[in-house]
C-alpha cells in the first residue's frame, strides 16, 4: 500500500497576474496528522482547495493515496474528506439524514450506509443527537457533524480547515481529542491559526508564507533549528517604526509581541549592540531587553516575518 497519502509536487496557482502558490512540495504519510500553518493570505486555503479537487493547479501534480487528482478526479475525491472553515450544514435535516445523504453522494453502498453513518456518529460523539435537526444544535455539535461528514465514507485523507474556530474551551478539547484519534486511521492535514492546537494534535508541521513552503519538519526539529537564530524581546517607551528596525544590520525579522517587538537576528549576527546604541541616540528609551525562547509561536514569527533586506551598504540613521 502507498505510504504517502498526500503528495504535492511543484504546485503553482496563478490568479491573473498574482502567484498564490509558488512551486510548493508537500507530503503527508499514512496515519500522520500534519499541521498546516501560515498567516492570512499565505496560500493555505488555495492549497486545500487544490488538494480536494475544487481548484486546478496552474502547474505541478497532486496525488491522494496514489491517485492523481487531475487524471482520476472521481477516484481521488472518493479518498478525501474535507471540512471547510464553514461546514456545509443543512439545518432542516437531522444529523442522521444529513450524514446518510452525504454518504450516498460519496457512493457508499446502500447495504453499508447505516453502518457507515452509525460509525461516524459514534466516533464524533453524535449518537445521542442523531435524530435532532442540525439547526437546533450548538456550534460544537454542528462542528462535530461537519467532521462526521468528512469521514463518513471512510476516506484515506481528511483535510480540516480551522476545525475549532468559535468553540468554547470544553468543545475545543473534545475536538482536539477527536483529531488525534483520526490520525490513527486517516492521514490528516490540519489548517489552524491556534498554535497550541498544533502542539497538542500534530506530529509534523508545514509552514507556508507568501505562497511558498518555508518549513516542513517535526516540531522538535523545528524547535532545535530555531535555537540557531537568536531572538530577543525589546520594549521601548518611545518605540521606533518596524520598518526602521528591519533596516538595522543583523536583523532578520521583526514582529509585534505584547507591548514590544520580537527581533530575530540573522545567522551569525548580533544586532543587540546597534539596537542599544540607536535606542540611546534616538531617545527611544529602552525599557526591556531579554532573550526569547524557541516556542512554536516564536518559530512561526521567525519564519513568516522575514522580509527583503536593504541593499548592501545601506545606512540607518537615528
């Protein structure tokens, strides 16, 4: 059996003259839960729509469980379950009717239909509300129904887009436990903005930024790699503009954090002395300077806030 359940190679997507995806490569193995992270507009939704067969790539190839999504679209889609950020809920149906309807659309044989619906409801904690109308359920139960429709046909791959948005803490904990369980039987690609969710549910992480994959590794490997880049937290009474900070020699990234700035140093560079000098010369009134750790949040900021450096020899004036 194919061990790689999701395979994207050189995938590019153009919208007019805008390159939403730029030759991305991505693999998810059997039984794995991969976190898919990136700032708004980075290309996450476009990637998931291409993977799910809802959008064609401009270049590159996409395969699900060994099936090419372009050459065998029907067979490939049968191996995918997709939960968009806003689940396709039909409020006038009961939970059981809804799941049976979608299972039928996905060609679950009639003799297996009831068992498939019962299993999806049991796995998603919906058995007790199976005969209630969807419009009368809480948001948490609607989200569970959305996940149930994504797995009712027994797909190899499950794609989840922001599955815990809008849920209360108890519901979030329950959905996270369900996602971990799904990883034992399905390959899961999880898109989320909630970084602790990645830590609690995922074995690997892919980070996309400006249409390109900028990291693809285990969480431990990313954190170990982050230790090689010095990160400092600085807080000023009269803070400078972010653009000015980015132009300081040795600064690779600048990102807001609480009441200050998270400054990432370029490899083998130390911008701290120049930051201190400019703070004194410019009257910024430095109030705090501390070493930041390698948390997932800080790694994410390092990967998604790096911008073009100024031309060689450019000077920064106070």
